[in-house]
C-alpha cells in the first residue's frame, strides 16, 4: 500500500511540475509574474480534476480489479497487468468528466 501511495504522490507531483512549467513559459511571453494566487488556482484545478478519480481509484477500483482479474485468469502476472490496465482506463473516466465540469463551471 505504501508503494501505491508513493506512486500517487509522484504522479501528482509530476502533474504539478508540468503545469507549473507550462504556466511559467506562458507568463514569460506576456511578461507577467506567476504569483502564489495563480499557483493556488492551478493546484485547486488539479485537485478538482483528479481528486475524485484518485480517491475512487485508490479505495475501490484498483484494489478490486487487481485482486479479481488474477483470480479469474488464474495467471498472476497477466491478471495483474490486465487488472491494472482496466483500473487505469476506469481512473480516467471521472478525471475526464471532472475536467469538463471544471472547464465549464470554474
């Protein structure tokens, strides 16, 4: 479970770094400062987009499929891989929905 938490933190940190880099580039071209308020807004958007998907994934979807699929296939490695792929696809469904909601309402 601790490895999963570390991977989640690394994924979130990578997203933050990518967003931060993109915003810094765009602020340099318009000669604006990237303020704490802007960082907070970007962080809030990241939480809104990925928070619900992350919670659902960690607490229910990923453990369910990574346990069930190896049992159904009888093959541990292949079942784990297939379970992970299913969980990854299911993770992005609420993430995409929340992205669209954020774009429209926030």
